[in-house]
C-alpha cells in the first residue's frame, strides 16, 4: 500500500513511517514543510500528487497549556480541527481510508471507569481537547472509511515527553513531587506504530482506544518506575538514596493553564475483539525505551 503519514517529524509519525517501511509499504511522511494542513489548497494538491491508498493523520498541536493562550487559540483550531477536516475532505474525494489519532481529552476525565471507544459523552475540559474532538467529528461526519484511535500519555524517541522531562529534572534535584490523582496508562509510539500498521491494512473501521497494557497508574507511579529502571541501568543519581519522589494531589501541585483529566483510563477490549494484538506491558515498553535513548 501507499500510505501518507502526517506529522512525520513527531514521535508517533516518525515511528509509524518506519514501521510501514519495514513491512514493505510505500510510506510517505510529510510535515509542515511539505504539507501545511491548515491550507486546504496545499492539502488537496499534495494528497492528489501522492495519490495514496490511505492517510494516517498524526500531525497535531499537542502543547496543551500553550493552547489556552489567547494568541494561540485560533492556530490550535486551524491545526487540530480545520487541518483534519481539510484532509478528510480529500480522502472522501479520492475514496481512501483515513486514520485520525485522537486523545482521551475529548472526555471530561471524571470518575474512575475506563472510557469506552464508542462513548459519545464528550465534554472536553480545555482548548486542546475541544479542537481534537472537533477533528474527530469532522472525520466521522465526512467519511465512512475511517479509524479514530485515541491514545494517552505518549512517549517516543523522536520528541519530548514525560520520561525525558523526569530524567532531566532528576539529574539536578534530590526531591521531586509528582501528581498521584491523575490516572491512565502510558503509550510507547514504537509499539503503537505496529498496531496502526496492523489496522490500516484492514477495513475494520471505527473508534478504538490504544495504550500499552499493564493496568492503570498515576503519574507518580510512572515517575517512580522510570527512576527505578534508570537506576537499575547503572544511573545511581536516580536511586532512592539520591532522589526522593513524593506524591501530591493536582490541587497541591498547582494550577496549570489547561485543566487536566483525572481519569485517562481507556478501555481497549475492542482491539482484541477485532483481531488486533494489544500493545505490550508499559513496564516492558519503558525498559526498551530507556535502552533506546541517552540517559
């Protein structure tokens, strides 16, 4: 298959292009330099020129707090909503598959029950969540051949993420506080890319949730495991003798510009029900990731 991947310079886009190429697909990765998704004419021209069998749309504005700034709000809408709609319109015109990568932020993040992929009780808490939801609605209203894949707590080699932030801060501090009342599961883009490739090779369209397996944890528990595994690799600055990590509530930690969901649990049973292989355990993913990056 010939597959166009947007956001190819990002964590997920980078890994998705690599995975598709490994499988022998003709994967073409584009980023803003090759295709400005906010420019409908540019989107139409590029996709028509490439003439792919499918588009995997990973490009997005993901700076959640910066999205709340007044000067950024329209730009965020143009990227996450209008850009997605521009791509969906061309996919409809060419009658090709589209996969849209979305987020648990389309929900209100309350309660302690895992969100079902086909749940329509949307109630985004912030600008990022609202614009990603509007992107979802554009895809689902325009197309029939679509996958909407919601993910959470993403980390990959090609970009910044929570793990890299923790490792950086842990080197210069002997005490850290991390929130323990926001619950979810990490998603390793290397693992996710394999699932996305599996999906795009089928016509099992619809809404899906995808994070690594291994249960639900807090950011505090994630941080503790990051430092534990890093210390086990010989980086003593992260062991418990040199670094203490303390749990705090979101309220104690301090207010961020964007409201964060407390409940980022995503129900993933629909993957196995449709014959897809779930992602590996998040602790295993973390171990493999730490061996890939420079600590």
